[in-house]
C-alpha cells in the first residue's frame, strides 16, 4: 500500500479528517468516564446523573433541525461550524470547570449536548462533499475518526489511571481546542447553494421535504435499526460481568467491535462500487437481527466474539447508507437539514425511548431484552425494504420541487 501523496495530505478531505479525528477523540474519554466524574467530582446520585446525561436527547428532534435551518443561512458552510465549535468549547469549559450542583450541571450539559449534536452532521456533511474529489473518501475519513475515538478510550483511560478524574476535563477541552484551531485555520472555503427567504422559510422548506413519505420511510427504517443498539449500550457490560466475564475481557469485546467497524469503513469505498446505499442498510439490518437475537440467549465464552464482530455491520453501513441516500436524493440546499433530522430522530427520540424501555426490560427479563431490540430491527428492515422497492419503481431519485 503506497503512502498518501503530498497533494492528498493537503487536500480539503485530509484537513476535515484531522478535524473529525480530534472531535471523535474528545468523546473517547467522556463516553466511559463522564458518569463517574459526575458521581465523584460533583457528588450526583444515579438518578441525577441519568437526568443530566439525557437532558438534551428527547428534544433533539426539535433543536437539531432548528440549528440546521439556521446554519443553512450562511454563504460559507465553515461559518456556522466555527460558531458552533466556539460555543461548544465555551459550554464544555463552563460545564467541566465551573458548574456545581444539579441544576447548573443539568442546564450546561443540555447546552453542551445540543451544540455538540449539531456539530456532528455539519462535519460529516463537509467530509461527504470533500470526499467527492476521490482523494479522501468519506468512509476512510470516518474510519480514521473512529480510530481516534478508540485512541480516546485508551489514552483517556490511561490518563485517568495516572492523574485521576481530572483527566476528563483536561482531555476533553484539549481535544476541543484542537478542533477549534482546525476549523479556524485549516478548512477550505465551502460555498453553500443560494437559498431564498429567512430562517422560517428554510425551516418550512426542510420540514416539507423531510415529511415526504419516502424520506419518512428512510428516517424511521434506519432509525429503528440503529435504535436496536440501546440495550447493548446500556446493559451489555452489566450482563457480561454478572455472567462472570472478566472486566478486561469486556474491554476487549467492546474494542474488537469498534476495530472491525474501522476496518470496514476503510474498505467502504470499494464496497460502494458494488452495493447501493439501500443494500448497505439492508445488510446492516439483517446483521442487527442476528446479533441481538444471538445475545438474547445470554451466551458466554467463544460465542461472544463473532457476535461482537457483527458490530462492523450493525452501525456503520446503516448510518453511511442513510447519508449517501440523502446526498443522492435530496436537493443540495436541504441536505444538511435532512442529515440533521436523520441524526436527531435516531440519536434522540428513537434511541432515547429504546434506552428508557431497556431499563425496564433489564429489570424484568435481563438478557432476553435483546429480543425487543431484534423486533425493532425487523420493523426497520421492513420499512427499508419498502423504501428500496419504492425507489426502484420510481427509477430516478425523487427530488422536491
């Protein structure tokens, strides 16, 4: 394999990849350690921690599209990204360094999460556009970003072990500072298509497209498949530890799933030559049903490893497939709005509701709660099959007037 050329390393895609990598690296420490930081450093109870962490999820379906409609009003797409990064850094600095007490932590975490969730679709949309020149395909950029998430897990964990939970604000704010420098100095001019009207006009136009039956099929089909991860994210570690699986093995199980996902993302440009985005989503849906059904039997030992390898299929192909369809089918001036609506639905209401239900399922049926996740994926797969057939009958992707 030849090393990338100087032209590739200096391309807009490479610069966006660096920005995304620092962004993902920040969350590599907050995902596993922020709950513990809230407990030890801020003295919150379990109920309070849950409320703080979930503060922005269920309203994301409203805040996400609203921020996207605001961002669509700029002629250079870098401008709203820069504003949001500055605001995100400031919100996290206040949250991690200043806030004390439940209510200040609650409202500042709401601000941090809302702003951070708005940045993700903007970065991914920029990477999709930059990848069209062929030098840094989106799958490669996203795979490198996921690799840095793993680096955040490992490096952040090592820093916690060395200096304690003070590592959480140090690591998070350090990575966000790199993102801030990158979006300020490295990103290339990214002109947005001309859009008439103000904020309300853009919001109304985006909602009109998002409510089209075919996009509703896409959003709910993909959203239900991805929401099937809720029980796994919330209770897989608890179940495995109760079954006697060592903590180190649990860590390896999580890591191998993400590692194979990264490997798939690196090969995705070749895969996409042969498979349409609809096919990627359908494959991910089938893999999700197999994975959650297998885990519903509460396996131990060798059976866990192949089920974890399926993580390479249950998230990345589904998510990337949805982004590709939006990029292909939606009018360019509304693509960011639809990407944000997709992220807000699956990452907000659907997975938030599934997570709430997962707590009840775990209390009553333990590992058998995975059957409910399989059921969600079956429904999502049926919706995507209907979407695929509708697209095939239409021949050409339907675009809004």
